[in-house]
C-alpha cells in the first residue's frame, strides 16, 4: 500500500488526481492523508469524489473515505474495461480536472472507452476545453490508435451543464503483459518518448474566443478576439482566432490562444508537437478587451521564455513521460509540476531528473 501525504508540496487536489490515475494503471493501491491541507477548505471536493466514483464504475475499484470534506482516502484499483461511461460532476465542476484522473487509465485501458462528461468546460482554476484539446491531447495521442475529443456545449460557472466527449482506443494494454513492469518496459522500448527540449520557428497562432449566447449582442467574443489579435500581431506570424457562441446554462466567456512551432525543417512535428497555450476567462465587471489581452500577454510570455512546454502542460506530461521516457524544457516548473514529480515517483520509483536552472525535466531509467 503506497502512503501519500496530501499536504506535500503545493498540497492541492493534484495529488489525489494523479494518484488515482497511476494507481488505476499500475494496479497498486494507495492511501492519502491530510488531503488538500494546503488549501483553506481542506478535504475532498465534489470533483475529486467524481473522479473516484468514475473510476469505480469504469474499473470496479474499491475505496474508503470518498466523501465531501474527507481528508483521508484509501483506493484499491480494478481493471479499466471497454465501455461507455457517463459522468455528471454536478454544477460547474471542472471536466478537464476530472480527466486528469481518467485520461491515463483510459489511454492504457482494456479497449475502446467513450466518456460522456457533464460539468464545467471553461471554469476558474482549471484548463479550459480548448487548451485540453489543442495543447495536451496532441501529446497524449501517441499512446492511442484513436483519441477523439469533442465539445457538445460549453459549461460556465456557476451552473455548468457543459458537455464533452472523449473516445480512446489504446495502442498498448497492461493486460497483455505478465506484469506491470513488463508493460512499462515494453512501452519505454517503443521510441515514443517526449522530445520537447528544442523548438524551431514559430509557424502560427491559433485561438478560440467564446461566450454564452446572451452576450452575442455585445459582441463579447469578437471583442475578446480583436484585443488578443492586436497584442499577438507583434509576433509577426499568422494569427487566427475563431469566434463561437454557445447556448450555455450560465452567462460566461473566455478565450484560449496557442502558438504552434515547427521543427528544424519548418514543419509541425506530428509526434512531438511544440504548442504553447494561454487562456483567460471573463467575469462580471471585466471588460471583454481585458480578457483577450490577458490571454495574449500570457502567450507572449510563454513564447518569449524560449521553452517547448508551457507552465500548465509541464505537470500534466509527467505521468505519461514516466511510461515512455523523454525530456522537456518548460517556461516554469510550478509547484504543481514538482508535486507531480513526487507523486509519480512514489508509484514508479526514481524516474525524473529535474534541473531548476534550465527549467527542464528528463526521464532517467
């Protein structure tokens, strides 16, 4: 039984989400105490409970302590089955945070899994849907025969009600090997390791500026896009930001922009795409122009860092990189990232070499 201190590092819910994912793939049970002691409202929140319930239904896992406010959780994983799973996290609980627990087990599961998710797609303190689709998914796709992500409806705070679907067909299955270590050794030998340490020329900037339908008269999405475009024009590359309105349950808006880089030949690398992202959400009293500018300035900082991985992607790559190897340079090694290093190594032993000076992480095995 692996024992984790939930107050380690930044002491947030990331510890629970990552542990659930790794436990479900490795078959190793764990217990975690002092959950979210680094937060003012400690204990499990509804999205963490939703992660556990989803994995219980998907794999037959067992658990103790999976209730709101619980500061201790014991989890005994099962085997992820091929099936369709519907999960409603309630109100505006983040779907992309839910996927931090589900994506890894689904990618290395027993077969085709379809996830039908209801909750928040564009909410505070989590990556928005477009970032998940355009920045994270292209990196994870190497492990799948098929990995499709689609948006049915945006879900803003506080009502949520957003809908998205994920369909994953794994290339490799743990059950095909006599042991988990045999599976890990096989995956590491496939030449799929991340090589995200040197980037080529900037090819283009893309983005999506979105808002609820009731904000269309004020042209909120258009104003966000125009403001971001004005800032990003300084990069001297093509900038295209699409505009979209959604029949959502709550009023809301946001924008996500991402920079796409080429390799030494000036082409986008299909296996190791270098894509940096940034986003911003609207809120009452916050002008649409400021929302767009905020996202654009954030992307400029990422581009100017010279890194291949933005500060939000770095920690999310680690559980996957532990299986296939590789390296990346990041704009920042955040507390989330360093905490994830710790959690991954509780399950898999020493896996990473972290260089704070160069802001890089390399798998060592």
